[in-house]
């Protein structure tokens, strides 16, 4: 099983950072939450902090573990661990993605996400659907 961390980064207004995968990569053009694969000897928390630094040049603080989801797009099962985070330092530089946007939770419906992110998008919108 592959373990992957992802950051749900919120700003002071409750908007959520989403990133667009480059067209030349698998699932290119789809939107996702920043993050990546766990490396050997690394904790989940270290992984998401490293991935945000590498992909976005941002230093983040983990607020809490948000949710876990499982996906099996190919032959190998993927365990996705989402962390709610805040930016503590840095100016965003897109080192890995073609675009990034700050979106309200309900606005997430206007973007086509990677299949593995669909469940967390629903969870993020749930408090606003009443």
C-alpha cells in the first residue's frame, strides 16, 4: 500500500488552496490538494511539511489530521491522509503544479478533482450544505 499525504490549507477567510496538475503528468489538468508520497523513515507529518515546501515553497503548520481515505486506481491500494494546515511562512511558488487557486468550500464543486480527492471535497462542503 502506498501512503500519500495531502494538505487542506485554509486562509483566514476559510478559503481552501487547490492546485492543478500539469498537463504532461498522469491526471494532468485535474485539481488536487498539495502533497505526495511518504518517503522511507519519514513520519506523515514530516511528509506533508516537506511536500508543501518542495511543491509550493511554503512552510506550513499542521492544525489537525482531517481524514483518511483509500483509493485503488491501479493495482496498488493508496492510503490518503489529509491534514488541515495553515501557512506560517513563504510566498507561493508553483514548482510542481500549473496553477493554484483559493476557493470557498462550496466553490470546490466548480473544479474537476482527481478521483482520490472526491470524498474529502464532499466532507469539506458538508457543513455548508444546510
